[in-house]
């Protein structure tokens, strides 16, 4: 079976979030099941610079109004089809917006072209490759299923929601430039609140919809989580599947990770001490043996970072614990943690930005990873924590609820606990979960047991890849995984 994966970012080429991790790790996991995957992605300058001798396989005099071409390349175990168009992707700022954080005004064209190119690949415009299924990830690829549907291309498609909060909404004035027929601008098509909705278009048109955890699949059917798309999701619930993400267990392997100060395993946890010391040094924290809580996150309301800021002084610093924070985002939250670090030197450390090597080190040296998200489709940070013995403390929502087993009395007695959950998502329950964790830390054997149980959890892509393989097979007449 052949799959075309369409994504706006792919690790290790380019990454802003968990979408890139999934788009980079799922194809190799599917390949181990005999499924050929090629990944279509934008030709950002950072991507093109990493390609060695790419092959031109298709050229466009005009793709939604700009010249472009398709390149084939192999990199990091991935078979890539790169949409090369400097007019679309070679620009200052980020992949989605400028340096001031404003969206690029032509994002409708930049990612409409990605969906348009996906259909050309589906029709065989790349020599030697005709996919059986087109798998679109998030709003940036959302027009691919719509093009397939409205152009009458007999190819099934899968639309995966990584975070329904990001929907790709544009004014109706762009519709006439998307090369879709007039009937596509309809309630059951691409129209959304009078404009064009890219994610909505994909959800309305795809043969199947997936999202990244079973709990999130249920949550997004409701007004509180569906972000205005809950009615459509509920109406299409018969084709909705919740498939939890995995992680690349070769990249995230504490026994072989070159980014750690020292390796360790579930059997031999002693190496975590060297990683703890390295974290303490990087963040300027006292090396006093007190509980070390870590946070690696975007600093946003969604992630519940304001709740952590609210309780840090009383429930971490005054309780005698320490906190190391790595992240960036909301300027007020950044300012708050800068102030907390200045007010409590040695107890609170804060580094602005994202640092992949440091994030590995924090998982390898922290006692517990804090993830107080108000909603979390799947989350990968808690999976890294499980893998590295950095016990997750998570809100009971989405994929966090599906992947962390709360250390209640029954789970502890059964030897099944892997972390701590709290609900509702508010400051007091978060503080309570921290108190439960530090209480268990005082029992070294119990704490070691919960670390080891988490490290034994299957957080790989194996089960999830099998679920995707079964889904693809169900969409193809006579298909088999």
C-alpha cells in the first residue's frame, strides 16, 4: 500500500510543534509494516538547504498564480516530495508568520498550493508513485481532501486534527483563486462563517477523520472543545477515529541519547543524577536534593501556564521545591517567569525559547514534568517523560488522560501507576497533584517503582501505526495492511 502524507512541517527538517514529530515518526513506523509513505511538504529555505541532490519531478508554470516545482529527495529515513516555490516559502520570519508574530497575509495561497500539489501527486504526476490514500495533517493540508472531492478524483483521504484550535480561516475573496468549482463554497464544503475554512474543508471532505487521542476525539464533539466545529465533528462521528500518538523511541532513548549528560535505563537509574546536576547548572538552581519540577512548553493559556505561575511561589518555592522552565510564548507569561526567577534565585530557573538538547536533558534529570494543559489533543511531552523516568503530572484531558495512569491507591497497589492526573484544570488541583507527588517522593521505593513502570510503558508508534494501517486498508477496496 502507498500513502501520500501531506504536512507543513516534518522533524528533523523543520519543527515548531508536535505535528512535525508525528509527520516525521509515523512514516518509518508504517514502513516497518510494509507500507510505503512519501511526505509532501513546503520547500522552506531551511528544508532545501538540507536536501542533497534533489530530483525535479514536476514543474508548474503557475500553481495558484506562482511558479513552482516538485522535488524528490531522501533524508533521515524519509521519502520526501518538496514543493519548491520561493514566491511562497522563501521569506523572513517564521513558517506561518513574520517576526512580529503576524500571519503571512498569503497563507491561503501558500497552503492552498500545498493541497493543490497533493492532488497532482495523487493523480500520478510524480513518476513511479500513485498513492492509494492521501493523508492530510492539520489545516495547512486541509484543502487536499477538498480538491480530491470536488475534482472527482477517486482517491480516499484521511484528515488528521492535531489541534482543532488552529483552523486556517480566510476571507471569501480568496475562494475564486483556489481553482475549486463554485459548488465547493457551501455549508457542506469549504465555506465557514462566510469565509473559507481550510480545516473545515478537510473535515467535510475526507473519507475518514482522525485525531490524536480517543479522549480528544470525544471532547471535540462538544462546544467546549470543538471550537465551532463540534457540530460537523459530531455529524461525521461515524468516520472519526482517535489514535494516540507515539514517539520515536530511537531518538528518545535514555540508554543511547547523546544529548544526555549520562545514559541510564529502567534497571539502572543512577545516571539520572548526572543529568539532574547538568539541569541545575544550566538553570542556576541550588543542588540541595529537593524535588525538581520541570516544564518544557509553549507559554500559553491553552497549556495552563498561568496556573503554574499562580502557584509557583507558595506551592513550589515556599514548599522547598525547585522549578526549571524552558519555553516561550505569551509575553506576559514570559515576564512573570522572568520575575519569579529573579525573586527566587536558586529555586526557579527560566530559559526563554526552545532548545531540543536541553529538553532531553530536562527529561533525563527532572523528577517530575508539569503539564497543566486546559486542553491537549495528545501531547508528546508526557510520553517523553514516561520514557525518561520524569514522572508526568498532567491535567485530566485529551491525550494526557489516555496516556498517564494516575497514582491513586488502586493503581499503586497494582503496580500500574505512571504519573499523576488532576481535575478540574485549575490552580488548586494542580497544587494538590504536586503535593501528592512530593508525598510519594518521600518513599524512595514507591517513587522508583512509578518511574520504572512509566519507562516500561509502550510509547512507541507500533500500536498507532497498526491502527493507521488498518484504517488505510479499510478505505481501499481490497486493501490490506
